[in-house]
C-alpha cells in the first residue's frame, strides 16, 4: 500500500501533479498579494480558485481536474495551467503528456529485462579515460566502464542510482558537496524518465521502498518535480583524489526505450582533469596517448 500511494500511480495522475505543483507556488510569486488581504492559509501555495482564475478557467472545472473527474483538458487549458503554475519546459511537457488521452499499454508479466547492445558495451570499454555508463528507465545501471565505477561506486552495473543515493546517504553526502541539489535533480530525473507510466510494478516497488526508508525521498517525490537529465555540472569530493568538477552529457539510445548513455568530461589541463587522470592510473588504466604535437613529433604529411 505504501508503494502505491507514494508513487502516485493511481488513475488520477494529472490531478496529483496539479495539486503538488499548485502547493509550490506562492501567491506573491504570481502577483496575488494585492488581490486578497493577508490571511492564515491552511495549505501552502495557491488555492484552487486562485489557480483557476490565473488560468482563465472556472473554479468548478479546475476542481474536476484535480479530483480526476476530467483527466483530458484541451491543449489550450494545459498551456494556461502551465503558465499559471510557472512550469519550466520539462514540467510543461510532462503535464501535456499526462493530459494526452493515449491508451495505456498492458505490461507483460514478468517485466522484460533491459539489455544493452554488445556494441555499446565495447564502446564503453574503449573509453578508459572517460567515465561513462548506461541507465534504464528506472535509473538502474545497466552497464558502465571501470572509471565510472571508480568515480562513483553507485555506477556499478546492477545498482540503482536512486536507491544508492537515498539509502546510502552518508556515502552520498561525502561524495557530493551539493547533496541537496542533486537529491532534487535525481528524483525529478526519475519522474521524467518514467513519464506517466507510473503503474510499472518495478517502479512501484522502488518508490514504495524508498518512501518507507527515506523521509527525504518521500518529500521530494511528492513534489512532482520533472527534469530531463540532458546535461549539467556535478562536483565530487573523491576519497582518493579529492575535488573533481565534471560536466555530464546524456544521450537517448535509439532502439532501446528509456536507456540513456551518460558521459562525464572536464576541461583539458584543469585540476579536475589531472585528478581524473590520477584516478584512472590508480585503477590500472593504460596511460592516455600523448598527441604527436605535444610529444614534439611532426604530423604525417597530408
């Protein structure tokens, strides 16, 4: 029961999303402080009638949306709600997806095992000096190279990035100086990855487990934040080589629904690049070949 309620996997997906996001918008953020006298609010954020007014819909219609009596508003209403809630592009796209009346697919039982193509496995191993790994739809690590695991043990194949972060939060706090920021991002990335498909039994089990064992995860999951993990910066404090600042890029893998290739890189010649090179040498990776120009050799004539 805890898993089901915590995951928000019931039938009223759009209502749960709207209610959670409404509670995160302060009246003063949308210019409502002058429209009503300051009163003690029983709930945080906007009232239903306030959001309805901002979106240009009737309060009764908005109540029907939150209660799940109408789950497929028009594109115009969705756009208006997104503007009123001040949603960013990722969250607005998620709202559109929730409102779209597409038939839900029946799942096979047991769930299909996610596998990585052999060519991708060879590619990961061909990057000994670049941390890289592949995740599935629920942020399970499906494959990784040695440097990714050395950088962060949670990148080991068979682990789940979200479970490792929240259930071993002492280790995560030591590794990530920006722990609170990353906690928000990783939960929002999980929601973006699964989209409206919250009846996935394995996702329900994962969210239920984490909601029971981590107060922080439960609070963040209830916010319904959504953020695609496309790119960004991440700081590490590695126990062996110290501070490392890396940038990550992620790429959807064609023909593999929900799989992402995540690659870390850093500025050449920087202290972080030196720390990463040292970590690579410590795990026995061969030295990165020196460019011909740097070695004082002439390039072959063209």
